[in-house]
C-alpha cells in the first residue's frame, strides 16, 4: 500500500481561509445573550410589566414592589445560568472530541472543527465519524444506529461513503472528507434529531403544563374580573385596577420557572467540582429517580489496565510456538482493544511473515485473526472460537473465576472473515485487570440507597461473577447470554450478572428493564456500550472511553472515576427533592389565586387583596423559604410522580386559603367590619395558612429549617404590626385579634380535613 500523505500545511491554510473547514453547526449551550433574552423577555415578565404599568398609571406606586421581587428573581436566575453555561463550556472544551488526520504524511490529532474539505482522517474502533467521508484505504464495520436507528453494523470498503454521526465498530481505514459543516448528513437531519434522545423530564413537562394553562386563562380572566370589579357599587376605576392586578400577579408562577432553572444551574456548577460534565440539564432529575444501574465491568469497576498473567499451553503446544504466534499477531494487528494492548505489552513484536488477511476484533463476533500463506492465527473468546469446549471446560471455569480467558488457536485454512472448521487450540491466555479501590464502597452506597445493581459484560460470566463478589454484590446470579435460551423478560428479572453479552443484547436488557417500570442508568466506555447508553434513561460515559460512548451520554466522568457517582446521585436527589418541595409553595399560590379570581367573577365583593399585601405573604411563605430550602442537602430517594407529590402538599393549603377568604368575605353580613379590616384578616389568614404548608414540608426540622420558620413568622408579624401602613393594613384591635384567632382555628380544621382527603386520593391513585 502506498503511503498516504494527506494534505500539506499550506493546503490546510488555504482551505481554512476559503472557509472550507468543518465549523460548528450545533450550539451546545445558549449564548450569554440568549440566556438574558430567554430569562428577561418571557411571557410572564411581559405580563408583570403590563400589570406594573397599570399600577403606575393609577398612581398606586407602593404596589409596584412586586416588580422588584420579579426583577431580583430574574437577575439571580440569569447570573446562575450564565455561571453554569461558562462552567459547561469550560468542561466541554476539555472534553472536545479530537480526530486523527494525516498531514504532511504524518498522523496528527486535531479538534474536529479544524478538519478541512479533502482532509484524510484515520479511523479506528470506537471513533465517531465527524464528517461525511469516502474510504480511500482499508475496511471497517460501521454502526449507523445513531442516525438511522438500524443497529446492525455494515461493512464498508474502499470507495464506500461513511456518514457523519456513525461510528467504527471494528477495523481501520483512511477516509477523505467530502462534506463539512451544514452539508454533513448529521447537520441535514438535525431538525429530526434522530441520533439524540429527547429528555424525559417530569419537571420540564410539569412546568410547561402550568405555563400553558395559566397563559390561556390569565388574559380573559383578567379582563372579565376588571369589568366585574369596575361595575361594583362604590368601587373606583383605580381600585378596580389595583384589585385586578392583585388577582393576576397571584396567578403567575414566575418564581417556579426561575427557581427550577437556578437550582439545576447550581447543580451543574457543583458537579463540575467532581469532574462531571453535564451534557443534558434535565438528566440530573432522571438520575435522582434511578432505581436500577447497569454497569460495564471493564473500566468501571476495574481500572481498565489489562495484563497477561499466565499462558496455559493446550494439546502439548510448545511455549516457543505460542510466544511466536502472539508476537506475530502483536506486530501485524492493530492494538485497538484491551486484550491486544495486554499482549502487545508482554510479547516482542515480530515481522517474519507477510499477512494475507487481517480480521479485526468485533464485540459481536468476539474474535480476531490473521492469515498468512501457510497458517492462520485466531484470538478470541473460547466459546465463540471453538464449536465444542468440553475438553477444556474445567480449565476454563477454573481460570475464569479470576481472569479474562482468551483462546489462541491456529488453522491451515485462510480466514476469509469467517472461522474455519479445522481450528486447533494452542493456548489459553489469562488476562487480569485490577479492581478499583473504591468500587466496593461505591456499590455499597447504591445498595444503601435501594438501587438495584446489574453487571453487564462481554467477558465470561464466571469472570464477571468473580468480580461481582469481590466488590460486594449480594446474591450473585449470573447467566451466559451466549448459551441461554431464556426470554429477555425473565433474564432481566432473575439475574444480576450477565456475561458474553453482545451489544444488541445490552440494548435489549435496558429496554426490558424500562418496560418493567424501572428508571435505568447505564455506565460504559466502549463501542459495545453505545446502543445501551442511547436507550438508558440516564447514560454515563467514562472520558477515557470511545468517542461514540461519550457523544451519546448525558453525563461524562471527565476523570473516568466511577467513585464520583454517589456524589452525582446525591446532587440529583438534592436538586429534584428540593424543587419538588419548593414547587408546592409556588403552586399553592397559583392555585388559590386562580380559584379566587374565578370566584370573584361571580361575587359582588371587592377583591380582598392589593398587590403589596400579596408581596408580603408571598415573600415570607414562598419566596425566601423556597430559595433557601432549594439549596439545602437532601438525599432522599424520589418516589411517585412530581405533579402528584406537589399537589398533595399544595392543594389542601390552597383550598384552605380559598375557604378562609370566602368566610372572611361574607363576615360583614354577620358582624360589622370595614373593608380595611376584611383585607387585614385576609392577609393574616393567608399568611398563617401558608405557614402551615411551610411547616408541613419542613418536617422533620433541622437547625436551618427551624431558624427559617421562626424568622419568617417574625418577619410576617413585623410587616403586619410595624409596617402596617406600608402594606395598607389596619391596626390590630383586641376585637380583630380574637376574630383572627377563631378564624385560624377554623382554618386548622379545614386544612387537616383537606389533607386527609388528598392523602386518601393519593393512596388510591398509587
């Protein structure tokens, strides 16, 4: 084969100047400008601005305080999201994929966005094809599942086209770039996103639904309520505007959206400290819900540094013949998998013969080989290379307990990509890998958290089971996926160690576990893990692994350290548990405000609140508590659906507040109360009912929650008593205090009643 020279530096410079370079067509993160635009220029912010202008034009300036809260929330959220963006960009730069090109006759690793048109790239197993190319030399097995959905690998030879987004399963080749940037196949189909998995996020779906329904309802409700308030006897235009604005700002859950984005952004920043790159924001939520984790053995539980520990001759084969065969294979074959790397380190290279054919290793066939004029050598899994392993089964089972066992065999027949029938065993090669020091501790964490652990490997099941026992996996039950006749549903339920697993079987296991109702995480680093990683609810790749594995994963462990996983899971649970808890506070306000707005369309009464009063109650029962509670440690496993959990907390409180307001509104029919006293009672009851919810979600109390709860009550009392003029509240006379106390006792009873009803309904739904 004539040596491939590739482009010269001068040619590359010329092509780059002409713009014929593989520029980025995808935006990994939003720009700072986009973040500012999406946070500040939202529907809810425009609504708030419109409501603020209405208040401004009627001269009720102190009621504009709610805009200050909105601006502060938006500013804090924007700052945190920008910090998160900068962190992700920095980590992504460290994780930026590289490709090997031939320039000036020499291989050179460059950034994939520096590849120019006509560039010659060198591709090996695990490499993702970054630009549409044509093979100029070599033969490879290509998997196009990430772009076409077809999982069966395709053989490609000289002259065949390689599509960007696909990856090399086995073999090596040189390929010439024929498309760049937006002309690449992946860029053309990016709108359909066939190779990317849409995040399945309950939080995202939940928030979108709330925004959708509120957006539909708020404008017509606002118009109708304003007309109704304006038509009330004794109500002025200014009062109608203020009352309507108060009703509408209560309906807007803008704090929920901002809090969610802020908490997730902070999680990204925290995880970066553990060398974890979060490529999909909402996978933090999925990870928090994981109840089953599937682990690849090599590189995850083990260090991935394989070494030959023993050679066992078979059929009286002289050791010199074995050493010669391994040396020859080591010289001529590509060192593209851990087995060949271990052999290459152990045996001297020899170049005594010219090969006729080389069959690269494939995780599907589980063997590789090389043919010469008189003889062929084969290296692979004994069960796959030999039709019958009965004669060496005892040795295989014994050695497999502690090592990966590879069979070296020979044949007088040329391979022709298939195993010949006259295979003669030469030796068993024992290859060992060190178990990571912290593997046992990491798996212990998952067991304590109630996460089911499954080991999936291409190795002999006895070898995998041996590792499983060493790292402390309980009740080890292993199965050989090559020999088993059991159906996939039974396998997924009954076994926790799977050996001799092919890539499509890994994918089938993940799909079956999901079908059985599990939330599944998958860790991997190799090309054989890609299909399974793509299907997992949460996919985690080791940075030391293949390009394809990293590119399909939502999380990348940049230091390839599996011991980071407990921190990642803990961070996910902290974020989602706290968002769920804080969402109860926000949804409570949105629910009671919406119900009250609808009720007051039909009541001949003025709306009992003005905006600044709702600012006080919202600040002490929602705004400050939600932000503080959202950032505290919380490692509880998430159970149930978010919307059900949130409604179970928020609905009883919202209904209690609505009941309170209805009672307070009809009180003037029974006893003499001024409008100011009605408004004051409404604020008192709304505030203290909000504290009932805050108490409920804070139990059990720790120091932080106790201090927070007491401080918020004191702040509320300070606002009601000392700053009553600012909040347009009346003086608390003994008569009003007694009335408030009676109403509070009624509220406690109603609150408990609604809680009981909601708990019963929740249990029925479960």
